[in-house]
C-alpha cells in the first residue's frame, strides 16, 4: 500500500493514520537513503524477560 505525505516548511512530515497505528512509543527505526527513496526499517531489539512476559499476557 502506498501513501502520499507532505513535507512541512520546517522539514516535518505528517504520517497517515494507517502508519501511525503501526508505531509504538520507544520504537526505533533505521533511516536509509536509497537512490530517490527514503527507507525506514524497524530496529528489532532483543526482549528482556520482563518484556517477554508482558507481551505474553497481552
């Protein structure tokens, strides 16, 4: 699925709601420039035992 976003005067971008729904506070992304594209790739972190159990309960 493709989305169109607009760059604001100060360089900010507004993400569509469908993308925002996939983001969680604390997530980190690697940003790459590939030819004429900007690519965001989620950085997968190893879960500590507390986080592992928290996710099991949800």
